[in-house]
């Protein structure tokens, strides 16, 4: 979630005064009508708000997620103009089109508020955030001139659970919040059962979460981060290099030269709209040295969802991890897995498993595949002409994979194949056989389809 600041959008004093005058009809100074109010406590102190607010504007996207989860709508929200769904898909239910919502910001940056649009939306309650940057707190007088404003503490992506509870308290919707948490707990238990049924032991499996921040920086997500908390709820272990963040952050920044610290029994690579030049394959260069790459346990997922810090995004992470590690086929998805709704159709909220195209069956084939979201791997099968000479060792009975259970047998298996191929060649040294051997496919990198 962006936490950088930029100067407040310039606004004509006369335009602001005129807009606020229009929205002040029936109230005075943005205060709710007497007799229909109650007081709540926010980071900005005690605030008097309508007893049952009907026109709520939110200045933080996770707040929008909490609002919709609790059964409320928004007359104005933060978003990204020009983006599909205005950048709101990870913060909305599948049946809500973010393109139809009114934006009162010019970007997801916390202080980039379009005050004219916010006033025109005529909210009776504004919910913002108080972050370490303190930018919305500095705008409080302007916001309160439009409507009663409550600021809620936000310390980072790890605040997602408490944020729902705080929004529920402000809106007197604690029972609805309990249902949201209950649905999440149920999804966690169901995923654990599915993983166990597939022979996956989360406690013995180290998941590495690697965010592609830029073309020079990666960030390793710690257990304190939003995705780190969700995979911890699933019971997964984490690599030692990802247990503590740097300073007061919930991630560990590294250059690509330190990519070896991103290894794990399975690696989930988080790449989203914030890093449009992220690689689409991970089988060469520095990636090739990772054990997870060699064992074909690398999955590319959408950081727009994995970094969204809300319960909608948490369900997405559960689905992605379960689908990847149980071997489920990739579900239908559009343009890199980022859901979009159009024509009244529900959005797809699933990740694409980074696997060979052959794992997708005809009944679950993606309707609009995008090779950017498929990590292509080097094949590990034997040449067809000799691949029946000896059985291929299986590592499916042991998880997580380790050098003792997978790499050594595969190495011995490869040597056996080569020895048998040479013996077979010497026993039938005909020109036709030599031609067949020359034309036999050999292991090598798969080209993107």
C-alpha cells in the first residue's frame, strides 16, 4: 500500500468555498443533524457522527474493503483513475465493478485527495487513516469542513485484521465483522484439509515470498507482513532469511545479487502493476541457482492482491497457495489473473500456477492465457527413445523436497539413462539408429508459448 506523500492537490479557495456551501445544506460545519448522532473514538479523538451513516466516503483502499465486507457502500473512495476497475478489484467482492465507483482521489497515495470531488460526493461520514506519515491528519480541518471525519490507525499491511474491527466499531457492525472473520477461519481450515489430503505438510514446508519491487530490488516478505500472516495461518514454515524485517519494516530488501536468500521449498514470486517490467520466467540467470527453481516449485502470483491487506485479498492468497501446492489446474483467468468485471459477469479471483502448459486440462483451460503469468520451466523428463529404459524416481511421497529425497535420485536416474542410451547405441550401430539418436529431443529450456 503506497505510503509516500505528495503535495496536496491545488484548489481554488473560491471553488472550495462554493462546493462546501452546497454540501452544507441541512447541516452546519459538516456536523450531523442533532438527535441522530453518536460519538466514536478515532485516532483524531472523539468524533460525533450520524447514528446510521448512509453516505460514507473512504480515503484508504483497505477501508473500502472493510466497508463492503460489512455490507456498506461508498459514495467516494481512493483509487487509480485509468486503471482497469480503477485499481479496486483486490478490495471489492467479485460481484462489484470498481469502474462504477466514484473516485475522490487522483491516485492511491494517502494525501492525494481531490477535495472538490470529495465535497461533490456529499458524504455524511469520512473515514481516513492516520499513518506514520501523518498526511491525512494534516488535512483534517479541510476534511471536517465537508463531513464528520474519523481517522483510524494504520501502521502497515499487518494492520489488516484490526482495521476491519475498527471500521466495524465505527459503523456499529461488530456482528458482521465476526461473520467475516468466521468465513476466513473456515477457509483456512478447509485449505489445511486440502493440503493434508495432497500430502503437503505445511509445518515442514518453508514458503518463500519474494516481491519484485523493481528491476534492481527484491523484497522478502516476513511473517509480520500481510501475505506472511496469511501463510502463517495456513501453518507454513518460513526460511530463516525471512523471519525478521529490516528496521521497523515487515520486509527484507535485497538486490538481485542476493537472490539466493529467496530460496525455499516453494517460492511464490509477487509481481503486480507496481512492477510492470517484472520477468515472466524464472529458469535462467540468477534464478536458475535456486533449489525451488530446479525442483519446479516456483509460482508467479499477483501482488496487487497479495499486497492488498484486506480479507478479500486474504482469501485470494489461500486459494493461490492451495491450488499451487495441491497440483490443481490453473483456473480461468484474464490478463495475468487480475480480476475485472464487465457485462455483469463475476470477476475471477484466482492465481495462475507457474507450471508447464501441459498441466492445464481441456476442462479447465484458461480462456485468455497470458504467458507473462506463467513461469516456464526446463523439462526434467528423459529423451523419448530411452525414457522407458528405467523408471523415473518419484518424490511425491515426501514433502518438502530435499536433496536427499529428490535431487540425488534424479542425478542417478540421469546417469542411468545416459549409460543405457550408450549401451543401446553400441549394440545397434546402424546409420538409421544414429540418425534417430541425433533427432531425439533432449532436456532443455522450454520456450514461452
